C-alpha cells in the first residue's frame, strides 16, 4: 500500500484533546493524491476526471498529538467506471481508523461517468488489497 | 427533522470551484449539536458522553457558494448503547448529500459503552425518521 | 457596522478547549462577504477583483463554545486602489478580538492593481469607522 | 531558521484555484511547534504556557498546489514576558508570504503573563533573525 505520513497539527485537535473526527477525510484526501495523478498527471483543474461519490470512515481508537500518523492507501474494488479506495490510519503502531472512498471516473465534456482505461485499470489493480470491511 | 442552515464560506470551496468534500462532516457535526446537548446539557468536556464510531456520506450533487445549505437531522436507528443519526444536506431545493453517523454512548469513568437512558431514548425516538439508505 | 453571527462549531475548538486562533481569519473572511459583493455582485470567480495583501488579528480574550460570536465589519481606510477592513469579534458582550485586512482592487486582465471606482468608493465610505488601532 | 515543509492539500485551495488565505496561519502554527516544545516539552495541555496575542501575515504572491511549501521560522524580538516569531513561506524558490506572531508567556496558576526564564531566553536568542518588516 502507498504510505503517507502527517504530523498532527495543533488546530486539528478539538476540545476533547484529541484529533477532531472532521480532520480524517482531509488526510485521506491528501493521501489519495497519487491516485488523482494517475488520472490527471498535470492536475488539470478544468477537466478534473474524478468525482467523490461516497466516503465512510470507521473510528477505532482516539488519535492524539505528539506522534505522526501514517495513512496507508490501496484499492479494494474496481468497477467499470468507479473504484473504491481503502485507507488505514496508523499511529504508534495501532490501527486508529479505516476509510473507504468511492470515486467515479467522470468525463466533464459529456458530463457522464466514463469507463476507466485499461492503462489506469492496470495501475489500480496493482494497488488492490484485501479488506475485511469490503 | 431538526433543521440548521449554514452560509457557504469562501474558504470551504476548493480549486474545483465547489464545496470541498471535507467540509460536510463539519457541517453535519455542527447540526448534531442539539443531540449532543441531550446527552450533556452543560457540554461538560471532561465527561463527554458520546463517541463517534463511523460516518458515511453519499455525495449526490455538487454544492456551490451563493446560497445557503440546510442540514436536516433525524435518527434512523436506536440500539442499546448506540444510535445512528441520519442527515440530509439541501441546497436550492435539491438534495445534495446524505450522511449517517453512528454514535456510541460512553461512560468515561468505566471507559465502556453504556446503555442509553429511557429518558434520552424517548427523545431520540421522537426524532426517528425512515430512510431508504438504512 | 455590518454584523454577522456565527455559532461556534465543535471542530473549531482545539485541545486547549477554546476556539483555535486559526479559525478567526475564516470568520472574518465570511463576514467580509458583503464587501466582496460590492466589487463582484455576481461572484465571478474568473475575474475576482480583490486580492488580500495583509491581515492582522489582535486576540484580546479567549473565545469559547456555548454562545454565538458576532463579527462587526467596517472600513478603516480607503486608498486609491486599496482599502482596509476593520473587524471586531464579540462574544457575550465582550470584545474578544479585532482584525484589520488590507484588500487591493485588482484587474485580472492587466494583472495590476486598479483604482477603486467612485461608485464603490462611496459605498465603502459609508462603512467608514474610527478605530483606535489604526 | 527552522524549516518545515508541507505538501499543499487539495482542500486547502479555494475556488480561486490557489491556497486559501485562511490556511497560512495553520501552517505557521504547525511550524512554531518546536518553540511550543521549548516552553512545554511534554505538551501539558492543562498548563499551556503560551498565549497568542497577535498575528499578522503579508501575502506577497499566490500559493498553488503542485509543489511543497517551506516555512522558515525565527525570532525577531524578545521582551520580558513576550516575544515575536517571524516566519517566511517559500514555494518554488519564491518568498510567498511572511508572518509575525506575538506570543506571551503565561502562568495559568496566577493567570498572568510571566517572565521568560533565562534558559528559554537563551534558546530563543539563538533563533534571532533580522527582518525588514520589524
């Protein structure tokens, strides 16, 4: 799986003294960046090829400031025009949260979902992981 | 359902010119505030009685700046010590997104989940809604 | 002065149990929205006419969850192509913070600062306030 | 000066396709973390020794996604109980923004500002930089 580490920022905590639940989808988005680049290597904002259709996050343990978090990113399912990214958030060698995000390949010209090309499909397939939650 | 409206803030948009997907869980959290107050009317941060176990958001249509969004909040399921909050995000009379959040009633003294009292259960029951997605 | 109220959102607090200092510039931006609309009534993102050149915020007292904050917005100085927005953040009848933001009127076609029109200047002048900090 | 790099996150951009002005104070806070640790090596949230009294940010050029930003952090002034942190934000070898943040050493027991110890003063002095803006 891809790995990306983040230092916990002070403003990402909340009044319960741990990381706010709202922060995780931002870290997960940042960790999906290599997948965005598969679809749009030049990050062309005017022809953005992916739409986020759903995300779901399971919170297993509290996340605190003081040590970095690592997000591991893989792919758990590949459909015709959509795929599911599976992500794990680790801190201090503990699995703190998991997330699944359904992305749809989209053609802005026709304003419709579009099949994933064979070339990108191969690259996504190389990232396939087995998950218990899927 | 409870209703809470939010003006879209400029910094809540992203480079695709619509609202970032990361913003919705913050709006949903803010709109659940009346439910937090059921459990802790004085908002006692040292004995916070609810843990967020999961959230899942379905994104149906893009959300833009320019008109307010309204979050409607109900309860879709009540268990022994947990319950699911169901929320809809509307803008310009269109359903833009739905979310389900599983909350666990928690006793910080014993560090365990704890049954929901009959009194609070009654209030949650009064907020029950039928949803197609549950 | 213009007035805009905001409920404090839980994720806007930090581990010190009060509102994170990073939140205020977002509230101030949101409260400047009527000024943005003076310059671009249709909010045309492709010809955005204002550049933020500086902000400065004085933090006077801690801000907490539990009661709304109100941002009062006026104009403290008007130059040829720039102006300064002065803002006060009140909570529970106490002045919690003040902010000054320097905005530059910008012409995207020429990529240069541009004089403020007489029409807009009149509207900004109507918002002039005296401040001790300027 | 201390140096800390950040990847620009997609949700940190706004509808003008560059980084939102509201993001910078968060990056600057994160980059001040080594200074927080000087005052509270164990990050004791119940006796937090620093209060932010003011921040001011000058925006010199637009910041974009696509390459990392680096925040350089030094100290521009040391008073009896307060000091000013000076920070520069660089991207692609260009100075994009500068910030000055006034921090006050605070004693939570007496609820008053407190002199900075000789030991910490020495460490802050080692971080002194000359700035044109001070």
